[in-house]
C-alpha cells in the first residue's frame, strides 16, 4: 500500500489545537484529505492546516508485506483515518 503523510494541525471541538500525522492512500486529492480530517475532528468548522510530508510519504515505495507483518506482531496496526465513537462510562 502506498501512502501520503500530511503534517496536520486542526482545531478540536473544544477549541484545543490538535497536531498529528494523517496517513492516506497515495495520490488522494488535498480537498478529500481535508474532508477526512474535518470528519475525524468532529468540530462544526475546524481550522485545518495540512502539509504533505514528502520525507514520511511512501509515494514511490509500497509498504512491504513483511513490514506490515512486523507492525502487527508488535501489537500495532495500519488503519484508515476515521473517528471512533466512544460512550461515556
């Protein structure tokens, strides 16, 4: 899987500034990336700033299956950017 990595700043629902890397399929249009981040953050009109990080992106190099297996063996996963709803309690 080829990915692009965006250095991301976004305003959260409570007004705090979030800073994270957004990993998306390589070649995704910037407006689509911003929409994913908007949906993930969950604020009504979050301020979003993104910059493609060519150093971290693997636009020309797919993630090797062996590398993905190592990630999974360590208890980690490569997952799509999405907001996970949690209930209080």
